[in-house]
C-alpha cells in the first residue's frame, strides 16, 4: 500500500502562510502565546529561517527575485554585527547562527558579517579542544547543537579549510562508540542522559558526515541501536505523536546508516513503512488552528524533514504532487 500525503502538505503550506508578517520575507515563529507568555510573536530568527526551509522542502520556495531578496534581507538583518552571531533565546547562539546561515545558503547567500565570536575555534587545536569540552554524558542533545552547529556555521561561511574538517572528523571517528555506533564512546550506556538524547545528539554529527560524504565507523551498530530503541519504545509512547525533531533524528540515523551497509536492510524498510503509516494518521488527526506544534514553525520544520526523508527512503510508498526535498541533502544543519 502506498500513501498520498498531499493533504498533509497543503496543511503545512497554509500554516507557513499564516506565520507570514506584513513585510515580505519576514515570519513569526509562533502565532499565539504559551502559558508562560514568553514567546516573541514578531519577527524571529527561527520563523524566518524555518519558513524558507519548509517552503524549499515542499516545493514552494520563492521564485520571484524580489521576494527572494526580501527573504535574504530579513535573515541577514538578524545578525549581530559585532559578534557575527544570530541570537534567539530558546537555543544556544551557535545553533541559531548555524540555522540562519544554513537557511541563507538555500539562496546561495551568506551572512553579511564574519562570525567573529566563533573564529577562535577555526583552527585544528581549537576545534579538537572544543569537541573535548562538550558534556557528552549528561547533556549530549543540547551540546550537539554546539558541536554540530560550529561545523555548519564555519564551513558554510567559508571560515575553515579541509585540514580543519579532517581534524573535526578525525575526532569523531576516534570517539565513535563501538557498542551503539553513536557519539561519544563509553558515554551512551554510561548512566547519564537517556539513550534517545544520545541518538538525537548523534543525528547532528551524522548530517555533517553526510554533507562531506564521510563514512561512519559503526553503521551496523547505529541500525541495531535504532531498531532496538524503537521496539523498546524508548520515548514512552510519544514517538510519532509529536510535532518536532525526534522523528527525523531517528529516521535519518536509520536511513543514512543503511546507505553504508546492507545490514538488516529489509527489516529497516518494513519498520519505516509501519512507522510512516502511523505517523500520517497522527498528523491528519491534528487541528492546525489549535495544535501548538503546528503553531511553532521550528518544530513543524522537524516534522517536514521527517516526511521528506521517509519519502526518499521508501520509493513509491509516499506520494506527493511535488517530490519533497530534504534541506540536508543540500547543506548541513537543521
């Protein structure tokens, strides 16, 4: 059985349009407040970046040159001239900076100013020590925003050379965990963060590997770990029942590891098909005018990425009027 999900894509398209602000190229991340009343409902870094990310994915990327320039101007205007960073209060500045620079890349554009604050790590010793300094045991998911984001930000802004990238991937190769295939060795099963946090962390380093076509050290172990976690319901019934990034993290780890090994290939496809079928039913059940996940363009972007990767990994199983395009196939970081 195959699935046409054009109805889901149409819902997503309407949500993006509802987040557009009065000025061309500007978007809010949220349309309504939360209980804490701490959301910025005006122009937002993730609103602007994720609107264009989603539009690219669903085949509605701006074609008009004037509108494209408006989108570029909106993103570039959010950069801090002194530090070169993009700053938004819900994420670490390295994450926001990488995310905005990656969105600009969709237009073949770059930030206006050098990312001065990160240039201290734009040498081989600096990046090695930076990776060593991260909390891989207790906070791997949030720390990966820095560890993967610094790669995307410096590479996409043309701030580093191949030797720097070789050092970055050498550290990751040496620190891959032989038991799970994730990063960092001896930390995943070490009693710190939940295992899913290590999967979500490793996803970020995996898309950097994919960008420069680097091999994984233990792709078979990545597949085994992902399947085991899915079958054990490591998300306590929430997996596939949220708008966000958990689903793309898991899907991408399986699909991209499968590109490097035939290990359990048919089983992976059966599991992905089963997951996708349930996920579509969940997405169709949501009221986009009331669901807070659809209200958050950044969370919605994660879901859109999962749909794009599933369609690519399961040829013919998922149909859309326009084929979905995963932004990670063009550049790193989401």
